[in-house]
C-alpha cells in the first residue's frame, strides 16, 4: 500500500439519519477535510453556475447518467456529445466537473465526502472507507420534522420517502448499483440504534486501525 496516499471516507446516507452531522464530526476529530456543500460550491464556481441551480439537480438522475459514468469506468471521461436535457449545463458537463473535483480533493487531502456516488467515484483509492448511514422511519421522521419545522408526521414521511427514491434512482442510473445494498460499503450503521457518538467512534476506530500513519 502507498503510505503517502490520502485517506478518503465516503458517507452515503438516508435523509434524517444524521449522516452529514456524523461526517462533519468525524472530519473534525480526525482533522480531515469535510466535503459536502463545498463540492457544489467548487462545481458552481468552475462552471460559472448559480449554486441554487446546482442544488436543485444535486443527486438527481436523468436517463443519460449511466452512459456518462460507464465512459469513466472504461478509463476516460471523454464521451461523444450528449445534448443537455434542460438548463444551461448538460448532465455530462455537470458530472465530469463533480467527478474531477471529488477525485482531485481526495488526492490532495484526507477527506470525508458525503453523497454523490462517492463510494463508487473513489473506489480505486488505496485508502478508502465506505460508510452507509441509515435509521428507522420513526427516528428519521422526528429529525425531519425538527429540521423542517413540520407538525405533520405524514409530510415528514413523504419527504423521507421522496429523498430515498431520488437518491436510490440516482445511484442506480449513475453506477448501476443498489444504493442501500450493504455489499457496496465497508460499514453500515443504524443511528436509531447506535446513536451519533458511537457511530462516529466506530468510523474513527476503523481509520485509526487501518491507516494509523495517516492520523495527524
């Protein structure tokens, strides 16, 4: 193993499971760079796009994503021209830019990256920990109600279901894999059982055990 390689922790998560919160704390405790919204910020800057425009398209699929990603799996980001479906930026260009930013950041820093098929995009990294954070429906609905200031549990459930559907469809279209399949990850954590603090400790202990020389 290349000891000079950086450690990358990818976190895939269900909405309301606390995945982003856990990712932030793990990055802080390990002194790693945390990347979630910053990926969008860098992408928007590089493309000269409005951040709100990219947020609306974040982790959502279209039918051409599979062709785009399959071109990367063959070793080259270059694909034949695919016309944009909508907006000023084609899905092809958006994916290429996000792909380059995530890999570039992973090569420069020890990182914790949230979402956006990171577990697949960084799959050839020498020091990689892939995590899936999930939780019970009741646990998630309560957190969503708190976050969105909702009083209706049914509405919170609808938001959770819609988010799951969008993320699952995105991963299926982009990489041809099941988003919630445990075989895609090194560690799957139910935060409604384990809690946030223990979830963070589990991830940190794995990193410390596998890559002690990378901890500063």
